[in-house]
C-alpha cells in the first residue's frame, strides 16, 4: 500500500492552524484545541474531548483518566505521547465544560470542521480505538444505536480496524464493576491489538489488517 505522508512543514502548519482555532468562543475556559498527530502514527485514539486538567496542561489525557487509559492499552507515557506512534484526536478539540453528570458533550461543530483534514494527515493509522459513546457515534455510527456496552462486548466484529472502549473516567468505575468481563476478556484483547499494530514491521500491511473502515 502506498500512502502519502505530509511534509514536515505541512504538518507543522496544520497543527498551528488547529491551535489558532477560536470558532467556539463561548466555552467556559475559552478555546484551547488539543490534538496529537504524526504522519507515521499507526494507533489512533479517538476520544471525547479534553478534560479540565488536559486543558490546563495542553496535553491530551494528562489526568487520572489518562493513567487508566494507558494501563488499559499497556502503554507507558513515552510511547503514549510519541506522535510517531500514537495519534490522539478528540471528537471535540477543546474542553467543553462540566455539567451535573460530568463533562459536557463535545462541541458539535468541531468534528465537521477539523476531522477530515486531520484524519487525512494520518495515512499510516491501522487501528482506531474509539473511547466512549461520542467517539463510537462519530467513527462507527452503524454501531452506536445498539449502545456502547454492546459494542465493547462484541469488539471482535470491529477488528482489525476499530476497537470500542468505555471512557476511562473514574466516574465509570461502577460500569466496570457491573461488567467484570471487561477486565478479563476485553483488556487482554485490546493490549494484543495495540502490540500487533505498534510492533509490526514497516510495510507489513497483511499483518496490520485492512484500513478500509478507518474513515
């Protein structure tokens, strides 16, 4: 398979353009788009939106949710934050604020504005991990109607291109307690898929699987 990688200057310009976005001026802490993209990244973490702590640091998943997510994936911080291995693209690029039940949903105008160009800048992605119901609805709307729990339990039908996960927020601990199969069955399979994608030899498309469902 032949893929076109953006030149370093093009990728830098795209990152800078994203960082300057001020389309959603009514956000409670103001706009601060947070993404991690690299032209050679093979693993895409499709998330919901940055949290308050990530907004403060400017780094995605720089919070307790991120610690739990890294444990789920079996990744250390160095690998997780290496844009040549892992890309992170939220449904909403900025912190949306907090409501009674936790963080508010991602800003609805964000994904249509940015996802097309950002996904096009990630030609090497071989596995998209969809984190939470908003990411599931964005990347696999065909599966969203049945609900996130059903998608996570039936993860194998999304392979080799996608893998659904609940959000790693501490607020979701009760969900994990109600579904012990998540720790015993899902997490080992997730870690095996992550290793498969990140450790495959360059150009080994057969081992990495099809990318036809990535977009």
